């Protein structure tokens, strides 16, 4: 059941005008102004799923997340207990991670022994998930641009028992000299899919900001693709619902790279048909293989995910 946020919220006129053309505005508004369900991912580097769920059963109700075998929506049985303040969390037995955030690593699907890049890694939810999927084998490069965010990343890697990861600090588009089997580009974005978690997104949003972000996103994608091995897999994701940052960036990327191919994403969740045109700009037909999620689709954050291979 949705729990409305008890705050006065004002949407910018341009935002309302745009989103009325993109989705069912009233439904989007209803979900965006409701509290996000809390969720966790079991860290199987330290404990099994069955063992942890049994440990938590006396305090929490756990509901499996269909697209991630280690993921659960979590709710207190009685009173209120901060899920980030339990002994199990302190021991690194689970990571507090939004359910939609678990999707990009699931789509990336890293395999044992591979060399993997997380281009914009901090604070580490997807990085620790990738390391978990690698079972601490191979090599994972976790890059981010700011020292404060890298500090949080380091703490989370240590807490979760990750031992196969090196951290680097630089703009993602400056990475060079290494080839990777798989690359995650979880790009900086306008965050319009995360309003229900961060209302300040509404204050920061403006069309010019969205356009500026597409420049950075495109540079990161181009750099990542240059580092990807032939036959490798790259995932581009945002927590934005803006077509310019999503289908638009991917469509332009395909125009620049003839040896890139989009791979359909098969996960058990509800999705919305991707946009093939926005504000008079037509996108390539291949963007239909992208995964577009509105908050109302699965009662999560809004998310966009694309799976790309190099041939």
C-alpha cells in the first residue's frame, strides 16, 4: 500500500507540461509523492540467503524481489527499527539497496574471473553487487570522480568483504589503456526517477540541465565502449525518466558506433515501451530493446537500462 509523503510539494510548470506528454501524470505524481519501499540485498560473500532470512524473520517481513534472487523488500514487524542499524548490516550480511538499483548488475551478468569496470561506482551498491556476482574472482575496477564519494565506497567494500576490487579517482571519460570484459556505466543524471527518495530533485530540475547532462553521458559511453573487448558487454543505466538522457543518448551512441548492438533484456518485471521519438527528434528503432521503468510500473524508483555488445 502506498504511503503518501506528508509534505507540501510544488512542481515546476515546465516539468508538469513535459511529464503530461510522457506518462499518466496523475499516476506518476501519486507514486513520486509516496514513500519508497525499503529493500535489501543479501551479501552472499558473507552469508547465504536462507541463513540471513531466518536471522531476520523475528524482526522483519521479507518479500522477494522477482528480478534479483538475493533481493528483498523489507518491513518491520513491530515498531520501527532502522535497517541500516542492525548487527547484520554492520557485519556486511546485507546491503540497503533500492530494488530497481539491483537491475543494472543483473543485466550486466558478470562471470567468474572476468575483468570488469564500474565507471561511476560510489557509494557502492552496484559495485558490491558486481563483486558478489564475481564471487571475489577476477578484477573489478571501481571508479568515481570525488574523494568524498570514494571514501563511502571504500567503507562499503570493506564492510561487505570485497577483495577483488581496485578503486580509482578520475572522470570516467578519461579512463584508458585497459580492456574489460564487462562495463557498467551508471551515469550521472537528472534523477527524475528518484523524486520519492529525494524531493530536491524537483528544485534542481530544468530542461537546460538535462541537455547538459547528455553531453557527459555520451562522453562516458564512448569512452567505455573504447575500453570494451570485442564480444564484451556494456550496460548503460540512469535513474532518469528523461528520453533525452535515455533513448536519446543511446540512439546517438548507435549512430556513432556501427559495431555496437543492443541486446534485449529479459527480466520478470513490468516495463513501459521505450520512446522512439521525443520533441520531434526520432530515435533509432533499436531502442525498443532498452528497459524503461516508471515508478508506477513496479512501485520502485524510475530507471532506464540498456545492454550493449561490441561485435
